[in-house]
């Protein structure tokens, strides 16, 4: 914005509100930022006019606050209006127009419309390139395009863009800045996604160290890095460290979006899996008890995520001996999962196996036997649905059931088949949900 030698009371009021909002946003208080910037927008519209670039600036910053609070549709409406004002007031080739185009590309990306996002992002990059391509703003666009390409599966094209952005930011801001940490986090996330665990962990630990030094412990910008770091640690089997990181991420997100937001579902279920892997099924059960009503309310009672959470909670219930409750949870999960994935999906196999175990634990062997027989036949025909070790565990469960029922020869045959499967696969990997270490 251009400074003026004499400012009206309206201009001074707008500037004060904008500044206070920016200070609140910087410390992660997005509710206060929203309040101040809403007032600034009203002041700008009244005192400066509906086409003033300062109004566009406020709409752009307000949209950023809405984005951080996961109110994406509202943010997109404001970004579109800001772009229209900027194109009319300062020109289609302006830095301000480039910022709005990049923001709208982000809105399109979040709703899954990559074909719409890419041309807006490339147009914003072209504008920035004409204005000077060694700026932090250009680096941000490089990073955005890298994320888009990586999301599409082209990490080979994305990684050099991430590295280029990082080099610009390190030169402009120093090696330990918030912007550098953000790019390290994004690059680390995609290294993790594409199987480069060692690289991912080094990048994410560096990003977390920078944020730890520069930001408050509960600053909202830290949550994404902590989630990615937890995933990397869990893949290395460092589940206790992963749990600590994910617990902090959950606290931050709860403060940012509230206790019942849809974004919390993945954090709660991931934390439940880590607790299950660490042998704390009671904690896993409590966390899933929180996640399930959020998913039912926000996604609908028949959403596949609800089915997956029911399955996870059933596994936790089995682990603490609540076998009848596990059965009830699985009875609810099975029709949801079958409707969402079809009759021969891996999760259906897992749920049926857990139902058989719940029945066995309640001494209802005659009900468990046909279910186990059906599962064994399916898995020997469709070995791609699970591991040989898990087939072996199922065969061993089946052997114990038929042995109790007095069919010793059949039990011996099932155990021989289990041993053969075990030799192909090694030790069993555990149940299909809470026994895993991922987050």
C-alpha cells in the first residue's frame, strides 16, 4: 500500500485494525485475527471504497485466517473478491494479483481440483518471475507447485523445486527461519510419502527444531510438522517418541479448530494406533471413543471412516477383554465397510477375523467356526488381501476351535498349514488396526 502524507480517520482506523490482526495472526490467535480483520474490512469498505487495494489486502489476510481455521469455502470467496479488486486497482500483472492467484490455487487444491489449481499457480509464478525470481514470494510458489506435482505422484519433478525454494529462503531469511521450517516440513512429508524414511526424518527433525526455537509450544504452525515427525518416528518403531509428538499436535489442533472438528479424527485415530502398539489399549479405546462421534456427526453414520473407527475400537475392546462390546462394534462396522469397499476388501477380512475372535472369547465356538472356515477359504484364494503370517494366525485360531470341538485330525492339518504359511512370512504382524505403529 502507498503511504500518504495526510490520512483520514478511516484510514488510520483501518491501519490500526489491520496491524492488531496481523499481530494476533503471527502468534497463532486466529479467532482474534478474524475479529480484527473483519472490523478492518468493514472500515475499508466504508472509508476507502469497494475497489481500494487496501480492502483487497484485508480480504486476503482474513481469508488466510479462515484457511488456518479450516473454513475453506469462506476463504475461497474472499480470495476471489480480493483478486477482482487487485486486478482492477493495481493490474493483472501485479504482485498482489499473483498472491491472490496462488491463494486460489491452494483453495482448488484443497477441494481436490488439481487441473484448476495448476494453471493459476503457473500464472502466479510467471508474474513473480517477471517481477524478480529470487524473492521469498517466488520461493513460496515454487514450493506450492512442488506440492501439487508431488500430490500427483511426480516426486522426481517436485523435489528440485522444493530444493530451489529452500535455497532462496535460506539465503533471504537465514537457515533457521519459520519459512525455511515450512519448506523443510513439506519436503520431509513427501520424502516420507515416497519411502525415503532417513531423508524424511532428518528434514522433519530440523524443521521441528527451528519451530521449537522460534514459536510458542502450542503455536498452530507447529501441528503439521509434529504430525509428519510422528509418522516418521513410528515407521522407525520409535512409538513412544511418536506418541509424544502426536499428543502435542492434537493439543494444538484442538486449540485452533475446537474439540469436535473433522480434522481431529485422523489425529485421534493415529494416536489410538500408537497407544495400541505401546500396549495401552485402554488409552486407544478412549481416543477412539472421542473420534467416533465426531466422524458420525461430521461425515455421516454410514461413512467408511466411521466403519474403520468402529473396527479400530473393536480391536481395542478385544485387547482389554470387552468381548461383547467388541462384537457389537463389529456388527456395526461390517455393513458400513462392505458397502464402502465391497465384500473382499482387506478391512472386511480384518473385521470378520476380529468378529471370529470375539465369538471365540465368549465360548461361542459353533458360531465362530463357519466364519473362520469362510475366511480361510477366501484368504487361500486371495492371498493379496493379507500377509502369510496373518493367514497363519487365522489358521491357528481355527485349529484351536476345531480341537475344542473334538476334531483333532482336522486341527493337526490346520496347524501344519499354519506352519507352512509362517515359514513363508515369518512372525505374525499382529492385528490390522491398533497393533500398527503408523499415525
